[in-house]
C-alpha cells in the first residue's frame, strides 16, 4: 500500500513554532532580500539603510542587500571561525543600520544569542541565513526576527530551487507591505523537473563531476556575483518539501568519520572549525578544515584534486576580492576573514562518499603533512 503523501494540513515543518510564519519564495536569495525589506520597514531611517554581513560569504548576500537599495557593511570574523566578531559588529552599527545577517556556515550556526542581544539593544533586525544549516537554530528560542532557507542545488534540502522566509508573528504588518504586489510562481514536480533532478544527481557522481568541472563555460565550482532581480513568491507542494526534508535526515553524515580520520593532522597545525559547543556533525554539505597556512592549503588542494577527491576552497576569497564586488564597500581590509579564506579547505560529504574515500583522503594528507614535512612546518618556508 503506497505511503500517503503529506498535505499542508497534515505536514508540520521542522522549523514551525507558534512564534513564526512561513512564506515560500523562488530562491533563498529572494527570501533574504524580502527579509531585508522587512527590516527596512521595521526601522525607518533618513539615509540609505545599512545591513551588516560577514566579510567572508556568498555574493548572494550582497545581491540581496543591493536589491532593496540598501548598503552592505562588512564585518571581520572571529579567529578560526566563519562567525562575526561581535565587538566589530557593535562598532559597525550606525544610525542607518537596519539589520545584521547571521550566516550559518556548512552546518555550523552563528551565535544567535550574542547577536540577538546586540540587535535588541539597537532596535535592528537579526536575520539568520540558514541556507547551509538545517534545521535552522533561530526558531528554537525565537532569537531571530527572520530566518532564510534555500532549497537550491547543493543545499541541505535540495529541491532544485526555491527558498523560504520565516518571520515572527508580530511582524505580519511589515510582511503584508513587503509581500503586496510580489507575483507568484508555481513549483511543479513534473517530467522536466524530474529530468533536471536526475541529471544533477548524475553530474554529482565522481566521474561525471570530474569531467564537467573541466568544461570552462559551465563554471562549475566558481563563485559568481549575480544581481537579485524579479523577486517572486512560490507555491511549493507540501509533498515536495516533505520529501526533501526526509531525504536530508536519511542522508548519512560523514563529518564524524572525517574528524576521526584526520585527528592526527592537528599536530601539524591543521584545525577543525570552532563551533562554540554546537554540534558540527549537522553539516552534510562539506567538511571544513583550516590549513596551517595558505601555501599548505594550496598544496593540499592541488594534490587531492589530482587524486580525484574533489576538494574546494569554497568562495575563494573575501567579498571585496570577488569579481563584481568592485567599489561596493567602504573598507576592504579584513585580516581575520582573509586569513580564514586563504586557509580553508572543504572536503566532500555527498552521498557518494564512502568510508574508503575518507581513509584515502586522510592517507594522502598524512603522507604530505606528517611524513614529508617536519611536524608543524610550512613547506613554503
């Protein structure tokens, strides 16, 4: 007997609480942009509104801010993390500031308790960007004013597109103003969608991915800035969202296997990302490590990719250094974020990764950094 499909009345989203409402959008970037629009409604300012975001992050953050006529203000990170330096957040808040974007990175959420206290003191929005974290942490204690999810390719919930804006119940008046006039698009799970999904899953296999990564015009793995235009709400079938969530929970998490296999590298100066007591095993996208130096990271990236592993430095640089970001920021010097970016190496966690692959990666890295090099040394030196 076939399993009954959930409907809007029978299915409860994991982030659903009595404190929040959910609106689906065509993409996570659209959802973030409308969250910023709500922040602008919440705090009317006499000059160009400002939004604080991390100096290391996805260009879509900037696109979402610019789409609302706001100004992105970058803040440096805490050492060895992708989390905002709260002292610098306080310093960056001006009378024109309307929001802080707290970005969860590869399954490790931001410190919402710290940032929410700062935002309450200055009457500004706290927006949790949970595009890479699931379930979002902000809904548990109602710390965030708005939460953004993405259902695009490569995200924890992969529905081949779409996103969600989750906002506090007491913000319905702001939401009404923001959503009025925003057109709808219907997300369907027809033949074309299924073909795209099958094609995407096939391309993510190790052999096809290695091939398509070499084709220049496909821009696989590149970080590219694209303007946020044509914002649209989405009608998402409840069964589709439910299936994506079930698939996420069923997907094996290999982060702990990586931590065990690579533990010896800590003596050579490698680090796992700090998470302030939060469980990094939530990550099912990539497993992130920090090399002792940029030279070591580049060497490891080169050797592992030659071995067919498929490692990545993720965004490849801080936001002011990325193509299309020229002239957008008042300050370009973010030493901690730049150091983080230059040392970051991410390892695959997709369904095709097996224990033997993890042991292969560990063996290669140990041969490079525990045998060939003096312990803790930088080859460039």
